[in-house]
C-alpha cells in the first residue's frame, strides 16, 4: 500500500504495532505480517496504549486501524500461544502462565473512544481480526479483502460484540451463517451485506481511507463524538447510556448555568440559578 507515499510520521516506539500520525489522523498498524497480523497479549497491550494516546491527543480527530502488508488486516488470536485458558504472552502479562482474552478490552476501548475509528482492510479480516474491524465505526475494504469467523473450527467463539454486533450490523440470519458455517466472504459480498462502507482497488485503499478521515476532520468533533455515543448507547446497555450521559455532562459543564454552581460553591455563597430559564 506504500504508506510512505503519505508521509506518515512515527508517533511512538512499539514492537508489535506501528503508530503514526499525519495531519490530524492517527494510523495504528498491527505489524506481524508473518502470522497474517495475528495478535498476542503484547500486541493488544500496545494497541491499547496507541489508542489511548490517540484519544488523548487533541490534534488527532480520526484514527485508522489496519494491518501491515496487503495479505491481512488481522487473523485474530495467535493460535501458537493459545494456552488452556486464553492467550499467553511472553511479557509481564504471560509470566505467570495466565491466559488472556484481552482483545475484549480493546473492543470496548474502540467503542468508547470518542473519535471515529476506521478499519482499513486489505486481505484477511478473520476470527478475532474480523471482530476488530466490526467494532470500528467505519470499514473501508480493498478488493482483495476476505471476511469471516473461524471460532467453531478452531474451538473458540466471541458471543459478545462478535455475535451480537454482527447481527445488529448485517442481520441475524447472515450473522449466524458467518458463525455457524465459518465461510470466507469477499469484499463485494461484505459491501452488499452492509459489513463494510466501501470497496476500492487495493492500490487506492490508503488514499480512500485518508480521504474519508479528512472529510470527518472538516466536521464538528463534538457532533461526531455525540453521534458515536448515541449510535452505541442502546447496544452497550447501561455502559452506553453512561457514556452518552457523560457527554451530556461534559456539554453541561461548558454552560454558564453549571459554572454558576461551581463558582457559588467556591465563593461560599448560595447559587443564583434564577438567572437561567426553566425551559419548557
Ligand atoms: C488468515 C488465513 C485465512 C490466511 O491464510 P493464508 O493461506 O493466506 O496463509 P497461511 O494460512 O499460510 O498463514 C501464513 C502464516 O501465518 C500463520 N498464521 C495465520 N493466522 C494465524 C493465527 N491466527 N495464529 C497463528 N499463526 C497464524 C500460519 O500458521 C502461517 O504460518 P507458517 O509458519 O505456516 O508460514 C489463515 O492463516 C487462517 O485461517 N488463520 C487462522 C485464523 C483463526 O482461526 N484465528 C483465530 C480465531 S479465534 C480468535 O481470534 C479469538 C481471539 C480472542 O482473543 C478471543 C477472545 C475472546 C473470545 C473469542 C476470541 C477469539 O475467537
């Protein structure tokens, strides 16, 4: 995909991922092409750090998640280090031999991140890698993209977002077909089913994804934030309501009415809320 053409600038040193910036866009790349960008616990810890940085960086308005090379976005959990109770890393997360399913935390992090996250998919998005593109807000696919779940074949399943959000996205029958049959689906089918937003030639994938991000960068960040929380609220239950309500609190804090309450407390006086309308 020739990312160097775009002038991405490294924004952090990692082992399993690349983290780069370009004019308000953060790009996070799973960098394990030798295993089709399968993730291990360390990969997920690094992804969490990069997403947290992108969240906290006020210069970043949109985030791209992708995989290194043209062959895979991500092939899910690294089956070579799958133990008896999860994926066992070689870093501090795996020292005690405790298995992790820490991709679930990453899924939640992407959902709660108050900026748009775009999956840029070339090649395989399979297993836990398929769920990662699913939890992103938008997905742009190259013509060579292939989508599917393998859980029942390899002895796994993701009954959380992997099943329920898939059903919400493409309908129950199709979601069950994907999980029950473990087939692979091409990019055109994924587009026809509403699983991806666009399909473009591989050589245009990055340019198209950056274009979508730039269009969002021209829009109101607060409106996008509120929309993302609103879209997620029902599916995320009370946690979704909490996020949307938190955003409402954020907006309220920005009003003179809320600031009168704060100021009155600090100035040890009775707050004067009479100056604010009791709206019908
Ligand atoms: C992705 C493929 C369809 C690609 O096929 P292709 O023919 O292009 O390439 P190869 O098969 O030859 O692969 C090249 C090379 O990569 C290795 N590799 C590929 N994927 C993985 C992987 N996931 N883990 C480890 N290694 C992988 C492969 O062995 C080759 O290595 P060589 O040394 O032999 O050259 C195809 O590779 C494929 O189907 N891969 C497996 C996909 C899969 O089943 N993934 C796991 C699904 S389960 C999961 O991801 C999962 C993770 C979680 O953390 C969960 C947490 C909570 C709930 C559920 C979870 C969950 O389901």
